[in-house]
């Protein structure tokens, strides 16, 4: 789901929330849970908007789709790390 959202975001620069909400509802129970999942996807893309914009100059949607599964997972993990940074316990 998240990889498809990134692909679409790289394609047209937006997230079709209605499309993804409908898709999420097929795999989850309850509107509340589906809404939370969509919110996390939306926040992930929004917080990384500048980074994704720069990356899209070198990696278009088709190139993203051609990455190996491991490379796509690494890409998603990088987006998570920049969107939700871990706070150190020693600060």
C-alpha cells in the first residue's frame, strides 16, 4: 500500500486520499482504523515532500517500481526515519 502511494506521489505529486481510503478499508475493519492508516501515509509523504521532490529529479515513478524489493523497503525506511526521528535517551 505504502509503495503504491509513493509510486503515485512520484507520478503526479499528490496522494489520492479517497482512492487509498477505499483500498485500506478492504483490508481493515472500521472506518477509524482505516482513517488512521491513511493519516500515517499522508503524514509520511507530507513530511518528506521536499526530499521526495528532490529525489524525483533522479528517480521517477517507473524507476522506483523497477527497484528491487529490498531497495524499495530501504527507501520507505529512510522516509520513516526522516519523518519520525528517534529521540535519544541520553539528550
